[in-house]
């Protein structure tokens, strides 16, 4: 028989899995997303063709997010961008704390990356109907607020693989 603590843990892990899955379903440009328990943060990965200068993205994304948070009346605790390039592919990682993140910010990050890298951004073309996009955005908002109010005691990773979303936890 599960006690209340175990039931709470199951619920928070399910919310984390739901959040990551909804992000990948809504934003096909995101290659993978990870909940990083130690920092209570999300790691978004994007892939581009050829080596990219991540410093220029940092100069665009950080000020944009700072203005966004100023307008929202919140403060980012964690913000980081890194890039790792090998041969013809570059993996860009954006790390953000969960506490100040919103669905609108996730959309802003994706749109700024799309604008910066235009045709160099690698992603699966998924055409979600508008009502499904709205539903996924509402799910992201709901799940973010749910995990902001309670801890997830496991790291969770979701990644895209040939049209499917795979989720791993440890």
C-alpha cells in the first residue's frame, strides 16, 4: 500500500513527464528537454546544421528574456546557453530554472532560435492543428505551475525519435 508521500512523488513525476511530453509535442524545434532535479531547472536542446556561434544567440536571448521577466515581474534564477559542435551538427542547450518559467517563455525561446538560425535549425516538421497547439500550451502552463509548487525527486528526460516522444527517468 502506498503512503501519502509515495502518492505525492508519483503525482509530481507524472506532472514532470507530462510537462516534457507536452513541450516536445507542441514545439517540434526542441530536440529534447530534461528536468534537472539538482537545480530545479529545464534543459532544452536544439540542433543546427554546421557550427554556430552561440555567443551571438546569448546576446539576443538573455536580454530578451530579461525584458520578458521584467514585464512579468519575475526574476530568472538560472539562465545558461552552451553549444557543442561536431562536424556538421551543433547541439545548443538552453538551461532555465523552473520557478520563473512560463509557457509563454518557452514559446519565446523557440521563436528566437527559429529567427536566429532560420533554415539551419534541425527539427521534424509536425503540423499540429491550432486547437491541439492551444491544448498543448495549456497543458504546459498547468504542468509548470504544478511542478513549481512541489518537487520532482527524479531527473526526467524526454527526447524525440522518429515522430515519437521517449521519456526516461532516474
